[in-house]
């Protein structure tokens, strides 16, 4: 079965492909031209559904790529920091400004945690995975808890990983092996649940 990913985030595409090796996974940009999707909901769940529905409809409209068994999946995810009352949350991708890149977002988060007068804060990642098919729409979630630091260490992973230490570890996701993130991550937990649903199709 082919899974089409409604994302152009290279870090997510790499991780989802790695976590779903039993399926053929392609990003929608390999089938049709990528387009802007406005994620204006205030929950991870709704934003993931917005993305998956938009790509499902676009593929349906492009007769060439339409297949009645089409399965589109989208991931909406982010980091929530306790000392910032849960920010950036659903705004994680644009925390440093509308067109901010991963590094700018990361250093803005470090600066804002420092401004609270602390060196670190409990934090967690959330991933909501939406699945859109002809049979219906589904949503699942996964979480990873840990600590957000006021420094970036290591260059593994993507996004906020260099400043995040998962619970039970002493190193950031920027330093830890990819295999460890694969076991622990919010995305892998949500995808485990998503795969249980996909298996029933
Ligand atoms: P969106 O889901 O495309 O709106 O973007 C989520 C944003 O959250 C990404 O751009 C990253 O900044 C951050 N994020 C989500 N998951 C991860 C992760 O596994 N590691 C690091 N950053 C992440």
C-alpha cells in the first residue's frame, strides 16, 4: 500500500519513511506541485486534518494521480515548554517569525526560556497524525516528555532536537543516535497507532 505524506518538511519525511518501512511512502510533492496549506486551527489534531484533507482533495482533482485506495497522512507536531505556559505548541514551525527556519525558531525558544530566568524547563513534544481516505478520516496522537535546555547541543534530528533531552536520558536528541529517537518519539508513538488503523484498510 502506498502512503502519501502531506508534508514538505524534510525532517518529517525522513523520519516517517524510516518508521514506516513496511509501506511505500512518498511525499505529495513527488506527485503534484506543492502548494501553500494554511494551518490556522488551534490544535495539532485540526491542523493535521487540514493538511491531509487539502492534499487528498488536490490529488483527487489531479485525475492522473487519483486512486480510490489513496491513503494520505499528515503530521502536525510541535514542542510545548512548561515555563512558557505551553508555547510554542501549534506555532512551533513559525515561532521565530512567518518565514523563520529551524535554527531561528530554536534560538528564539532558547532566548525566551532564558528570559524567564531559568536554565531549563520541563517540555514535551506532541504529534498528531491525520489519515484521510475514501473510507473516512482518522486522528491519533503521540507524546514525548523531557527537558528543554537554554543551549543547543549536537546536530542530529531536526527542529528543536538539539535543545531537548528526553526523559531518562542525559543527552539531547541532537546528540543521541537516531535509533533512540525512533523508539521514543512522539511521531513514532502516533505512527504505531496510525499503522493499526492503516492495517485494517
Ligand atoms: P508543523 O507540524 O509542520 O506545523 O511543524 C512542526 C514544527 O515543530 C517543526 O517545524 C519543528 O520545528 C517542530 N517539531 C516537530 N516535531 C519535531 C521533532 O521531532 N523534532 C524537532 N522539532 C520538531
